[in-house]
């Protein structure tokens, strides 16, 4: 076992990093804490180099980074060289930058050390600056590197523990919402909590009254007694000088920012505040269905409330969402193809949650994409009658308003009450779906209890019953005693217990004990010997009919063919031998209760045992002797235990991990009961469904779900479709009683005495023929039960089109194209649709199944009301205060303790409520998150980041429209004219690349790939580069260049909006309607029915040109970096470019005007080979082929520059030394992958070049002194 040596202080952030890394790596080293005066046993190390890890005798690794690296799993170190490099960069940032500033501020606040005001102020400013860096980085990211926790997150989070615990109170944290959200995500991970426990964030910094939030820490520190700091070492002074320099720059920026706030830019700040408050509204009177008025000026900034107004009713009235749009008939052949998808019908009782929002964001983007490709497109809406859920809702309403049960009303009156509720409340979900922009054909909306669908359900049952696929049988079912109904497996929650636990159960005042194993003895008949058995449900021993042992168990060989005596019923219980018994569990002897346990049921069938039902539908005991008769099942649990003790048969009780099945609807503990029910024989249908996938006729994406699919299909059990409810499709089956002595009376469980029919008359005629008697001797009783909701849902893809009756819709749209849904209902819905579709129509219901992930909160937790993390998408769209979130909890059924816990969760995640993000930002974020995995950790703050992206679109288009001019008429074709500039051709190349990525992404269901491509094109290429390059063009007198640029700009806007439209339909429609048309007569009226950009049309990709501009942008970034370093916010400096070869020199000469514009330089001058730059330049390396010299003479301190370059030189020398040591190691060539070797070689070459440049720069600055 490795030994981990830690420094003495328990809160040392380096200790914490290492321990958390060990938890992630499932490592359990021996931990040794060394007191301050310990002699370190190894001569190469000192206490200052802790933590250290002794991996084997005499082999040590020291330092937090190295030890964390060894203890952590591979996934935390970076899955690629780039990720690994970024992680190392963040670790260095935490150790060298964050930790010193964090400790300085926290120690001063806590009074641990006394420092001068100057040192404290500098530390405060430094910490604010570092938090600002993190805030910007985390705006659109969940974690620092990639989509999971890495060593970067561990190290940075630990370095910020002290500030978050003692300094950053709630007022200060509001300035760093993204950092706080990320920090809480980290510390709520189980691995963090195992080391840190529960981290309580600072409520109020010590000794603070109510100072101004922006200076809270500084004012607190001013109250401290000032003393001079202790003497510092040379290295500490060097670091301090570096921090001082950064602080000076920060203060300069802060002063300029304050000056701007008091100067001309003040009105703009007010406008921004107005935008953030979301008060811009669309106030033009517009009748529902009329087109929105876009003739007025664009508002100053993007507002979801303004943008989303009026468009949806117009889309709907124009028929854009109908497959008939643009076609004479839907059956008319369309060479571009057909796309049909039906919605997974949400429950009629439901309201939108983020799972619905994710489903509809994906489905609508796919539907809009297919529609824009010109395909005949139908996305068919619908709603499920949700038997149990709806009946429960209406029963509660009935009891609350009238004090009556459904039995008081009677079946017909109750069903009438349900229909009334449905007609009043049932359309709510449709209105919410429209709010999300879902482009469904609402004229085809279906409800599973509609006559058309009800007829299909009846027909399917009768056909399958006549064929013998549906049959009657008495078997164990999941029974809810509260609902008095069987429930499906998906309605059973598995509650995992680690040991003894008290759980609330409906109908019981006291909580009931679970998670224990009770052992008791059965006496062997005819001897003094006993057999000890164990059970988690002691009350069921009253229904035992056997004891089972393993046939090979040597302990019980003598008991074969023996019996034991039941102590309460007097039954003789045979000892049976069965291989299912685990000889290692308990005593190796198992009690068998065939009527109340699924495993025991199978044993009972194999051995012909008695099936004694001892619990009735209400959960009370039957068929048992007094005093247990009539007891409630969990009251009997205590009574049986006491009775066993009185008889001396109790042996022990101990904790036992177990899973308790709980009804998701009633929260009752599910009871396995023997009930006569209707079943669907699934084996043959499942083989057909499995073979369809194996042949490739049906494709499931992502393919890692195939294992689950085949496991279910190859091991399927028959499906119980009976439900003891009133609301739903009543089973069209009738029990037959024959008034003829030649026909013996039938039993309810005997399927021979049941017939099915479309009417009672038809059923009577069937029974007459079956029993060969006249119809007048037949009496019928229709089954009271209804069908499982999943049965009608399984018919949905063809019942919505009128099956079994032929219709044009059924011929055209069945089979469908795609089924998109969550992977959690792959079996319950998808598999059953496939089985029933193949069985009843002979066709697969769809060709592809795309399964999206399950939405979790930002911390990776399951959405739960009790955690306060269930978010209504409409709250994200419109925004909601923290008080509003709290108010929603009061309307839920949480108990007071859960409500308070949920409030705390909401307060931690949304201290200021949820800001208005808008539909477009929500949709885009959900699709951007949808990697093809199993879970999505959704962070609302990231959605807000996409609202800012909408604002960027808005401002870019607004600028572009001004640049196009009032009378601009775009060319009829987007084809280049031949007079385009280099940057014009580059943006066309980038547009073509984005089009290609979107096309490939949609084909592969790679939604993050599509959204990233569109985001990068708009933000980083069109806005950051191309629009900036156009500004001097539009200001020039060259009309030909202006016209060319306008045409290219229009092409980019037009295509860019159409690329984005499937994800952000509202803002793209708003902006598209404000652009001129290429042909006003023939262009489509709405962006949602325009053509989606295709690779065939946008074929201007030029990889060579892309590479050239990438290089130019690296030069621009180098200049911008220098300008930022020296705070040249307005001052323009001359830029000299020193190139390694003539080809590079030619490239930068050709692009010098773009470099000048994008880098805000005065002049860009390319130096000839051998020509030295003027003295007084700051130097940055753009690449190994180009060095940037920014003339700063008179603006900077040369000595300071030399010190900076000396530090960089030292870092480069260390990096080169490490690389050479790594590459010279004996096993490097054999063990390191070729790609990594190539990367190392390139990195070494680049570092050596940079080192040479740094040395030259130092010499250059020395000449200035």
C-alpha cells in the first residue's frame, strides 16, 4: 500500500487536492500527517515539498501536482494532449496565482496574520482580478476543461476554499455568479464531500456591519491593525514585483472604467441595464395570425419578450407547419423525400419540465431542418390520457371540492367528470409546447381517448385476443394497495437502502421499518431439529408453503424429502431442493411464499406448491389465523415478530441492504399479488423486433443502447396489460355464463370462458358459437378493468392516422421516418411500438430511433422537487425571482422539512432568481448540451450565456443592415463575382465549412457539433473578424469594393440565419424579415420555409486560405496581447513584423491592412531579412515564423520588460529541459504513442525558437537603458 505524507495543517489546500484526487482514483493510500518538528527521513525532500507519496520502499514523488497526477484516474488528466496542457496550465494558475492571493486575503480577514494595508489591498485587487478571469472563462462552461471534473477543477476549487468560506459573502458572490455556480458544482461532487464534508459558504465576513458591497473586503481590512510584513526572500520579492505590476495595470483599467462611467458613455450603461431587465416589449397592435410589423426601427438591444411576440400565431395560420404547405396533395411524390415523426405524447395531466423541453428542442430542430430541405414534413402532436395519473388528479379534486370518492359518483358519472376536467385543463400542455416554438401540425393533434384512437385500441385487442397473443392468466403483479390497481414496472421506483431505515407508508401513522433481515426457525417434523431461515418481510411467513435448500448443500442432505411445521397455521411445509438457492446467503435455507414473491412464485410453479394469498387488495391479511386476520400488512409485521419471540423461534435481526419497490404515483410500498389479468404474449413479437435491428432495418442511435435493446428483447416476459381503473380504454372482453347443464360453470381465470367483441352483441354471437348454444342462454359480464396506457401508446404511430381504416395519411405517413425520445423509455414505449407495429401492420413504425440523454441539474443530481432543482422551462424563458421559486414549492406536496431543504437548494443555485433567457437561448443550450451520452448536467447560467449570444446576433445584424444601406438589392445568386478581396473569400470559405459541419451534424444527430459550428461562425468569424474588416471598406470611397462587400455580407447574414433557424426560430425570423430579398416575388415568406444551406450551393471552402488567415489572426492575437499587457486601450502603436522566410513576409505584407484594422495598430511594417526593429519595442511571438515588435518607446519601462522576459526565458529553459529529459528516456520511443511524440517534437522546436526570440528581445531592451 502506498504511503501519503501530508503537511501538518488540515486545511492546507494542497493536502485537500491530493486527497480528493485519491478519492476520484479510488485509491486508499496510508495517510501520515507530519508534525512541524518531524525529521524528514529522505534526504532529497523537506517538509516544504509535501505532500509526498511513497509508491514503494525508497521511491518518493513529491509536490501536489505530481502526487495528484499519480493518484487520479486517466480521465482527470486530460483525454488529449491539448486538454492535458490546459489542465497543467490551470493547476499552475491555481498554485502560483490564486492560492497566494486567496490566503493573503483570508488570513488577513481572519486575523491569522497582520499585514500592511498596501499588501492587503494588493491581495484583494489580485483576487478580484483572478476571479474575473475565472468568471469570463466559465460563462459558457460547466467545468474548466471539457465536460467533466478534472485535476484543474480540483486544484482551482481547493485554492478558493478559504475565500468562499470566510471572505466572499452573498453580496460579493453576486459579482461572480459563474464562478460560484462552478465552485458549488465541484464541492457537491461525492469525492469532494468525502474529503471536505459540507462546505458552508460565507454569510457575512467577520466583523462586518453593512459596508458597500464593492468594497466590503477592503473596508474590513482597513479596520485591522497595520503592521509591517515580515522580511521576504528573493523569490517572494520577485513574485510580489510581478503581482505589483499586474495590480498597477488592473488599477489603471479600473480608473479608466470609472472615468468612462462618469463621461459620455453613461447613457449606454443605462440602456444595458434596461436590456438586462427585459423591459423592451412589442407594442404594435397585431391581430392573432397577422404578420408582425417589422417596418419600425430595431430596438437598441435584443429582448426575448419583444422578439418572440406575434410570430407563432402567424406561422400557424399560414400553414407553414402542415405537410400540405407547398404541395397540391400530400400523396404527390416529392423527389426531395418525406419526413414524418410523432411526438412522444405527454400526459394530459402534465406540465412542461426540462425533459419535455429537451425532447421538443431536438425534435423541432430536426423537423425544421427537414422542412427547410424541401421534404414533405409532418411532426404529429398528441397527448396521452395517462390512466393512473389522471384518475388520481380528478379523485383528489373530487374529494377536495365535494368530499366524495369515485365510488360515490359511480363509474359513468366519474368518467364524465374526468372528461370535463380534460376539456378544461387538458390543453395546457399544448399551449406550453407552442411557447417552445414547436412546429407541429396542430390540426392533426390526437388524444389517446379520441374515438379514432379508441377504435384502434379496441381493434388491436380483439385481433390479438382472437389470435391467442392476448390471453387471461393469474400471475403475480405489481399492486398498489392505495390505488387498488396493478401498475407497470416503469411506475415502480426502486428505493435503495443501505440498512435499517424507517419509511413513511400511506395509511400508517408511524413510519415502517425496512432494511433488516429477520431470522427465525422452523421445526423439522418428527424431530427436535430446526431449520433457520431469514426474510426481509417477516409478515409473509404466514403464507409460506415450503422451505427450499440447494440440492448440493452438504448441511441439509439429510433433510431431502423432509418437512417442517408452520408454527401458526399448522401447515406441513415440504423441504424442496432448488438450484436458485444461494448456499452462501444466510443459512442456505430459504422460506418460500409463492403468492407474494416473484422468485418464490417460480419455485412454486416448478415444485407444484400451494399458492396461499394472505394479503388482499387493500393490504390487509386474509387466509391467516387469529390474531393476525384482518390486520394491516405492516401492523402484522410487528405482531408476527412478537409471536415468534413468544414461541422461542426468533433468532436474530440485523441490517440488510435492500431495494424497496415504491409506487411512483401513490408512494405506497408495492405488494406482489396474485391477480387474474390480461397478458400479451411477447416472445415471438420480441424476436421480430430484435431481428429488425440485427438486420439493420431499424437503426438505434447512439448504438451503445443496442446492448440494452437485445437484453430486453432476448429475455422478455409477457406483458400485463390490465389496470384496475375506471379512466382509460375499458377492456373489450366479456366473461361468459351459459345457462345450460351441458356446459359447466367457468372460472374467472379460465381464458376459455372469455370472449372479446366490438359490441356486446358481437361478443354474445361469438360465445354462442364457441359453446354451441343459442344466444338466449348466454349471459355476459364485461371486464371492469381498463388497458395499460402503454398499450394505446404502443399503437400511436398508426392509430393517429385512423388504422385499421385506410386513409391517405396512413398510406403516406406510415411507416414514419424517425422516433426521438429519452433512453429511459426504450423498452416501455419504443420496443412495444416496434412489436405491435410489426404484428398489426406488418411494417416497422419508423426506420430510426434517436435516444437523447436524461437531464440533470448543474451538479449532476437527478431532478427532484425535494432538492428544489426541478425547473419549469417557462421560468427560464420568462425569468422568475427567488421568491417566485419559493412560492412554487408551497403549491407542491412536499412536507415542511423537504420544503425548507428545497428552498435552500434554490437559494444556493439561484440567489437572484432565474434571469429571462428566452425560448431561443433555452433551445440552443439544450441542443448544445446533447452529447450522445446518458446524462446532461444543465446549468441555467450557461443558458443565459446563449441569451448574450442572441444579443450579439442582434447587434451584428443591426450593424450589417446599416452597412447594406437603405436601397441595397442583393444579387439573385450568392455566387461570387470574382472581384472579392482575400477576407471576402475567407468568410465564404468559413461559411461553406459551417454549412458542411451542419449537414454532417444533422445526419449524425451530432447536435453539439452543429451548434458549435454555427456559434463559432457567427461569433468568432463573422462578428469578430469579417465585420471589423468591413468597417474601413464601408468608410472608403471605393464603391466597387463596397458593393462587393455588401453582397458577401448579405450572403453571410442570409445563410447564417438559415443555418441557425432550426434552433433559434424566433430571433432568426425577426432578423430575416428585416433583410431585403434576392427576389421579392419568389422568395418564401418565412425563414422556416426557406431552403437550408447545402454543401452543393455553398462550395467555396478553401483550406489554404483558411490556414493563411489563421496565421494572420495569430499575429493579431499577439499584438492584442501586447496592447493588453501595456494597457494601450486607445493609443495606437506601430507594429513591426519580423518573418523567418520570404513566404511568411509576403503573406503578412498582403494582409497588413487586415492586421492593422484587427489589432488597432497605427502602421504595420514588415521587416526585410536581416533588418532589425527599432529600439524600444515590446516583443511577442506570433509563431515560430513570425515575431511581433510593438513600438512602445516612451510608453514603457525597459527594465521592467527585461525582468518579464527573464522570467519567460527561465520558464522556457525549464520546459525545454523537461521535454528533452522526457524524449531522451530509454523507453520513450516504445511506450509513447507516435502522435504524442510528434507533438513533443513540435513543442520542443517551438519552445527553442521562442527562447531564442526572448534572448534577442532582452538584448534589445538592454540597449534602451
